[in-house]
């Protein structure tokens, strides 16, 4: 490289980086909105259709079940046919399925439609964060990826506000709640038209000239790719290689850390009004909105933490705080409102901040050839766990009580703490190819001058 050229990992932040981040917001905002609005809709839909706890759990977890299949299948498919095609088509499915929810009259049809929405969202989780990571400069990768979680939280909080006001429209207002998801889906769909393919993926497919043209057009005339300039033969990976001796720890860590964090998150916040009632709150909407505020503020604070703290340290210490606070919350007697709100607020704030890591970490764990597959697999693991947890929570509360249910979720967080202490790699200071190099693992970092230095295990 001459004096003018620079690697795309070291490119200055430009308008395209902001645009591709904004386009990737779609799945995160829509996922947060879908999870929040179904919780609001179920409070009206359930008595109207006389739903059992089983159907409440199935419908509440339906999008998460779809997310499992979508992230697993479409993430892998993106490594074969490219990121851009799936990035665009996902929101065609989301738009159509969201609109059809207005016309349902039975829980089976709603369950199927929400699984379809989840499949598309799951594919977008795997492909969107992968595409963004492959364009983002190293210096800004963490904050750009973690900002996606802020939009998830905005979608979730907004769904609660929309659901509250639409709930005043009468017994069929749940239909308007569910169909309201069409509005952001259509906006994202239109904006995504013309999104370029990932140049890193193009290089791995042997399409170097297309990759160079995209880099010049969108990153800068003097930007180059290390894959393009080195001409080294890239290591080829397949699905089974996620579990080989080099990558299995990263696959296991990614899946378990993600699962242990989101199982309590989705289960608790899908059924938050019910949980607040069980804790003795008579007027739940005010407390719900207060906790939503802590979710939003926490996710924004998480941007700063992702930028300033190490990936490993941020992961471990947030798991410790979450485990302790949820365990304490499970033991608080009904009626201790002030103390319960304080502990719940701490849990909510830290959970929202830590959730930024679920977007940032997975994309940094795997090589380009298998990044979509790897992100898809760890997302799938997290979502099937979340689906099971969300499905079981109303049944568990009904059968065993709130205390036992909350303690079981604090045990899940404790498992996440142990997994992170044992396996979490440090990837923050590395370029994307270096961060995802399984041979570096936690033994190498890049210092401020870009030189490799060894560190102890």
C-alpha cells in the first residue's frame, strides 16, 4: 500500500457507514417492537380467545421460535449466496406477515404468522450484523454494532406506548396493535433497495474486481482490503468447522453467553405486566414505563461501555450484577414496592447495557467465510433458548410461583457468568479478520500502533 491507501478496517467514518447502520436498525427495531407489542396484545387477545397458559406461552414465544430457524438457515445461506439478497427479502416477508395479523381469528393462524415474522427477523439478525461488521472500521465497529441494540430498545419501548393508547380503541384493538408493525417494516424495505454486497464476501467468492469497485465507491478511493492485496489463499470453512478444535470454544461461548443473557430478558419483559402484578403492584403501567425508561437509558449507556471497556470485562461483570440483582428480586416479599422498584431498575439498566454485547461479540468471533453461519448459529441457540424460556414462564409461574421462576432465571445468569469467565475472548482492539482468527484466540491483541503483542492466557 502507498502512503495514500488505507485498509477498510482503518477507514474514516463516512456517510455510508452511518447509512448501512441505519438500514441494519430495521431488524433490531422490528424485533423489539414485535416482542413488546405481542405482550400488550396478549392481555386483550387472551381473554377474548379464551387462551390457556399453553397458548399464551406459544404465541408469546412464536417469533422467537421463528428467529431460531431464520438465523440458523438464512445465516448459513448468506455465506453461499451473499448478504444483500437476504438483507432485502427479509422485510418483504415481515411486511406481508405483519399485515395479515389483522385478519386472524384463531391462535393457530397467529402462531404461524408470527413464526414467519420470526424467521425473517432471525435471518436479518445474522445477515444484518454480519454485513455491518464487514463494512465498519475497527475503531467504530463496536459503537456502530451496539447502537443496533439501542434501536431494539426503542422499538420495545415504543410498542408499549403504542399498545397502551391503541388499547383504548375497544376489544379488537389488539388487531391494530399487531398490524402497526407494518409501518416500520415498509419504511425499512424501501430504504434497503440498492444496498451493496459485502466486499469481504465477494473476495472470498473470487470476485475481487466487484469488491474493489464497492470499496472505492462506498468506503473511499484510497481504501483497500487486506484480502484483496495479500492474495493469500484463504482458509475454507464449512458448517462443521464451527465445532473444530480452533472454533468450537468460540461457537460454544457465543451461543451460551447469548442464550444466558436473553432468556431472562425476553421471558421477563414479554410478560412484564403479569410479573409486576405478582410482585404486588396494582397500577402496572406507570412502573412498566419507568422500567422501560431504564431500558432505554441503559442501552444508551451501553454504547459508552462498549466503546470504553474490554469485551471480556464488560461481559463478565454485567453477568455478575445481573445474577445478584435478579436473585435478590426473586426473594423480595410482595408489597415491598420501593425496594423492588430499585432492584428491578438496576437489573433493567444493566441488562439493557449488556445487551449491546449480543450484537457486537458474535460478528467478531468467526472468519468471513463462515461469519454468517456462525452468527446465525449463536443467534439460533439464543433464540431457541429464549423461546423455551418465554413459553415456560407463564406455565412455571402458574405451577411453581413467581419466586421459583425468578430464581431459575438467576441460575441461568450465573451459568452465563461462569461461561464468560472460562471462555470469553478479547476482540475489541483487533481488525475484523484478526478478531475472528481462531489461531489468535485470546493470546494476541493489537496495540494502539497496530503491532501484534502477545499476552498471557
